[in-house]
């Protein structure tokens, strides 16, 4: 149970003084449903109201705080015209302007002949100094109510800074003094404030430096969030490990047969990844491992060898992919290899129905099919295995953490291997996959050629088309990727259907195929078959071909509006070529006008093929949330931490969490009990439920 001292922080927003149901609903849009969410909603800039000049000294465009004598009110007869109030000091005069101003209210706020302190932005209108809708208006005896430094928050429509400010003041009044959960030596080294003090200081910045993510205040709060994340993941991981698994150690007979049939030798990093995987499978603990491999680094072969290890022990293995195209790609690679050694492999996708599906389900339930490949369809209740020993999940970032474990639960504590061809920076690996051990495939299979990448402006598109004509005569196959499916009135981006029509006019309909996400499965398959086996040599596509399409004869990749894609996505698309032994080219077609970030992305693509280097650059340019597509990645959305800026803090939190739980696995020691407050604060209650009570 959450400790009583934290209850006020998890109360609904309308429990705060002055926050009714309407305002609470609006604040919830901006921050979240609870008081604690409002506290995590930090200011992004400040307004400095310390400049207190005379009217003559006041400069247009500046925020100023003035002491004024209020003069004549010019109330318009038509409410649509501005309400103007003349004001002065000994050095000059100005106009206070209110649009749709209420006469009665303004006469009370700014009575003629009174003195008032007024703060806001000064502007010039027809050469006359004016201030529209001042932020603060107070009598002289309440001058202290105007803050010298005022924080500015991200707002949602319908919430004024004043309303948010009052709600935050009420929320901060509820923040309790909690016992310090950080290591004393670490606090002394970093000179960070206590949590309570840091939270108050974050909402009461004294200058621009306090807003920096690297200020001691913000680093302290970011570290708390990262530590809660790492503790929770480590607790879940330890629980999964503690559950125990089964020792899976085959005799190597099937693996030897497949190795002998392969036309190539495995790379050094494939061998070392397999050694780690086999060691995990042989141990009595359950394997939870992430296999990261750059595009074309040979993950499928590693997956197959791991599956065969399970089959050698009389068990079954399943491989799940996020899309039907990718599942069928795996099936077409694996099924022929295992058929040669007498093993049955079945495929299950949403499209497989009727007798074929019933046969596949029966073969899995009876153990006649030791290997299954499929999409989410493998999760379905009617899919049963006789003895699932290994679950492999490909393109893991498309699935959440729960899905990762639910396929594994189809077997008795089955080992779990997750794979991704999206190289992930180390800090993100800790964040999204901190509950997994990690292996990396860093070298390409022998014979793979480097890919030449060129960036050209879209005004030279005709040159690209001419160049493709020459390549087709040499027997090449070409991918042409567009950002949209069809022409849009609101966008000038290239559309796949329009480009398909253009290329058909240039090269003939027989030579061009089209694939996009809105097509039915059978249509997609037919278009892909025309491209792979002929007669089509150009495949116009949206990003549905980003993962899992393997056509070794394809040596040219054209990406239109390349500036609209993220670095990781560009890298994935480029990886569709260079899969055979012929030299390949990737042409990035860009708009004439580019932002600096887009220019930097395209420059990185032209300079390197190293996916891990590209991933680090992507993190730097775009931040963590977008890289993995936070919504479906299982990656937590951080409120206080920024992985791109707080990578070093993440590494420290990662080590800190492991060390704490090694010494105090149930968090019942002195620091452990204090860290439980941290887990509750960041709503990691599930982790606490996983600990033994104490």
C-alpha cells in the first residue's frame, strides 16, 4: 500500500483549493490527473520583472514594472473596440489597453487618480507607448505580490498562467518532507539539493540557469526519475530470473547440419552472441536477452540456431514479428533450411484461416511442428504448444513489455530472446530494456558491399530517373520510397500512387510495382512477388518496406523527402539494399529548403553506415521518445529526465539500482525502505508488488 504521507500527492486535482471540475479537466490535459502530475509539470522559461524604470526610460518590447498614476478612462460604446486608460508618471505618459474590457471591473481595478504598480510588456502603437492587458496590477501596499522572477509553464487552452500558478502554489504546499533516499556520498559529490528543496526550487527559478536540464536542481529531479525507472526494471528482471527456467542444452546435431548447409561462415559477433545465448539457455534461470543487430548483420541465423538448440532438447520454439511481411520473410528464410533436416515449420498470421490454420494449430499442440513463426496471432488463446522452450520476438520496440512476457508464458517459463534491427544507444537500451541482458552484432556478413549514399535536391529528380534507366539496363532492381500513400491537399510531399504513375509512364507498367500499408495482404504479396521474381524491377513503396524485405538483387534505394524521416528510419530503409555482393547506392532526395537538424541528419547518413553511431546521433537530434516511437515501444515517457542530455545520469542510476538490489533484494534495509518512497512517487507500484513484503 502507498504510504499515508503520499496520499495528498495522489489526490485528484479538484482537491486543490480554487480548482473546480472545469479547471481540473483542463489542468489534467496539460499535466495529468493527480496533484503529483502538476508538480512534475516544470516551467520552461522565466519572465524577469526586476526592471523598474520610469516611463521615459522604459523600452518597447521589454517586460517592465512601472509605478503609475491612473488617469482618464476611455470606455468605447462598442465592446469590439479596445478600452483605453491613460496613465502617467513624472517623466511621461502611456496607455493601458484592454480588449473587450469590462467597464465596472476596470474602474474597480484602476480607479482614476489612484496609484498602481503595473507589470507587463511595453509596446509602441502609432508612436505612443502602451501596455496591453498587464500581467499584474496592484496597489502600492501590495507591491511585494509581483514576483521578481516569474516561471512560465507550458499551458493548455483555457488555462491562464494565474490559474496554473495558484494551483501549483496549492500543490507545493502539500509536498511532504521525505527521508533522503540517495546515497550520502553521491549527494556530497554532486552538491545536489534534497528532493523537497529541489522540487520547490524547480518551480521557483531564480534565473535562466535554474531552467537548464544540467542545473543541480533539474539533475537531482531527473536522477530520481531515472533511478525509479532502473529500480523497477531491475526488480522485474530479478523476479523473472528468480522464477527459474529450465536448462536447455541440445547435443548440437541439428545445428551442425544447418551450419554445413549454409553457404557462408558465421561472423565473429554472431559466434559470440550465440555463445551468450547458449550459456543463458543452459543455465537453470530463465533467459531474458536482447539481441541488437544492425541492418543485415544476420540476426535471423542467430535466431535459427537458438531455436534448433531448443528443438534438440525435444522442445519447440516460436518467432514473432510485428508485420505479416516480416513474418513471411522469416518463414521463407527458415522453413526451407529446417525442411532439409526433416523439421516442420508453421506460419500463423491474421490472414491464415480455415483448414490451413487448424492444421498448423494441431501440429503445434501435438508437437509435430517444432518451430512456429507468426505475428500477434501467436498470442491468441487457441494457440497452444506441446512444449515451448524458446520465444523469440523480432523488432521488439513495436511491442510492449507485457507482450514480450506473454508469448514466453505460452511455455513453462520459456526462455525469451528479443531482437531488434534498430540500433539503440546504450542509454536507451538501459531504459527500454533494462530488464534484459544484451548482445550486439557489430559486423556484417562477409561479401557485403558498402552502400554509397548521396544527397541531392528534388529539383534534380529528372537526373535520378535517367540514372535509374541506366541501372535497369545493367539488370538492377530499385526501391523508390515516398512518405505518403496518395496525394493530399494539405501536403506537398511526394505520394506513392502519384510516383508510381510517373514511373509507369517512364518505364512501362510491367516494370513498376506498388506496395503501401492500405493494400490488402494478397495485393501486397502479389506486388512483392512481381518485384522479386519479375517482371517488375522498380518497387514504389511507403515505409512498409522498412523492415524485413530481403531482395539481394536490389541495389538502388531512392528516398523522396528524406528530410522528413528520422535517422533510424533512413538507416533501416537504406539497409534494404547492399544485401547481395553487388555495389549499391542510396539516393536521398531532399527539399530545397532544410532546417539545420534535417541538414545534420542527411550529412550523418552520407558520412557513415554504422547503425550504432547513427543511433547516438539520432538520440542527440531527436530525443528519446521519438526514436523508439514511445507510444508503442514500452519506453517510459520521462517527465523530468531527458535521455539525450542525462545519459550519464542513466548509467549511474543503472549501476546504483543493481548495487542496491544486490545488497538488499527486498528493499527492507535502511536505504531500501527510503527508496520505496521513490518508487511510489513515480508510480512504480508494480515493482513494489514484486518485492517480498517488508
